[in-house]
C-alpha cells in the first residue's frame, strides 16, 4: 500500500477524492472499503491472494490519503474537515467548500424556487421551531410542506401568517417565488437526504447532518445568531460546553434561563470532570431530562400520550405539540413586553 504514496498525488488519490466528493461525507469504516477497492485496482493488494480486504486498510493508510487529498483539494478552495456525529459517535470526514456560500453551492443543484424553499426550511429549523423553551432544531415533513410557498408579505406587513418576522435568510424576492408543489417538496427533501445535507429520523424529523454543520457553520452563525448578545444570553445556534461544536442533538440544563448545552456523547465525561452532578453555570442539579433536538418534542407528556392513539392522529402530533409551544412562547413574550411597558410608564 505504501508504494502508492511514493510519487505523491496520483490516480489513486484522484479516485479517493472523487469518492469523497460523491459521498459528501464518510466514516473511517466507509473509507476502508473505498481504499481497498482503490488498492486492488492499482494492483497494490497486500494479502497473499493479491486482494486487499477493507479490514486490512489501516488508520495510517486513511490518514495518508486524507493528507494528500486535502492538499490537492486546497488548490480549489476545498478542505477536508471532520466532526463527531452527535448520535452515532462516529467521526465524520467531509470535503468542505471554503470559498463560496451555501446559496452558491446549492444553486448548482437546485432551482431558484427549490433554493428559496430550502432557506425557508432552514428558517423553520433554526428560527421558527427553535425557542428558549423548546429547542427542536428539526421539522417534520408536514411542517416542511407548510414552507412550500413563500410567505404573503402584503397580508402580514413583513412577517408571516402567524406573526413571525422574516429571518435574515428570508429571500427578498419571495413575491416572485411561485413556491413548490407538495410532490416537489417530497422530492427536494429526499434529494437533500441523499446528498448528505439532511437526515431523517425514525420519528420522521428532518435535521441537518454533520456534513451540513461543517459546511454551513459560518453561514448559520451569521444568519441566526446575534453578535451583540452577551455570552450568557440565549442564541439560536448553540455550542456544547465540552467540545465546543454546534449542538442540534443533546441535553440542556433544567434551569430554563441557563444556556449550558451538552452533546449526549459528551455529557458523561464532562460531568465526571466536574466531580458533581451540577450545572457548572448555574449550580442547579443536572437532571438530564431536558433535550435539544427532536426529543424536546417526542419526550413531552403530550407526545407520549398521543403515541397511543391512531396513526392519523400521531401524524399530526408533533406539529400540534410544537405549535402549542410556539403559542405559549408568543404569549410569554407579549406578557414580558407588557411588564416592560408598565415599568417604563
């Protein structure tokens, strides 16, 4: 295998880079199968039969190809980055575009109407269904269908139909956007899953993938976070206290106003290092029963009760739980505004 690396970048590295590009993101285990096929095609098998089996590809082989491929990709404003999957704990490697923004990247695959729809879906994940009381950061297909067509700005005076203001990523040309049909929404969602941008859970929630978080991180922060807020104030994009990566699946402090968040995979080691089952920010007991991600919905009493009902009822259950929470948030914000007004008066 080492013979393939002596002359630097060659066809085997091109094949590896092409495979990485087509997959979007890979794990070491997936890379083993890819590299074994490359070694065999190059005649570099290391076994007595002349063939290399995937399990014979080592971490050193993989790292060597990553380094050469990353150096070659850097000439075209790409680099290979890695992160830990928030659920599977596997390390994910992805080829990330460092020069263009998400709109430019996705525009090579999707039409303007589809791209506008994707932006609305991201708004749904990171804005509409992401509040201090319920950080879902995911949406169902039924909710995605509601984003099929642009908001009617003339009817709402700048916000959407339920009083929400446009997020910074809402396209200003929404008036000319015809939107998508329901069947087209299903096609785009399936394409985003196939392309490695979204993943769909067993409960039917769509969320962004580790590859998408690697690629979109600067854009997400610029679009959804307020740089003027203090470190202890709530932001839409949150970071794990332990590893400092973005959290879209994890746990949160039981104190509603506390901003500490942890990945599930980081929680045990982090609390062990603290030598106490308390939140290091607010000193409240760390219960571990408040969630970031779809479990913010699926672990509620209302959702658990509804699971025992008919299939048709269950299909709308997540929507109802999330919408009820949004209305509660709206009432709380209105009450807070009234209290501020009374104090000012």
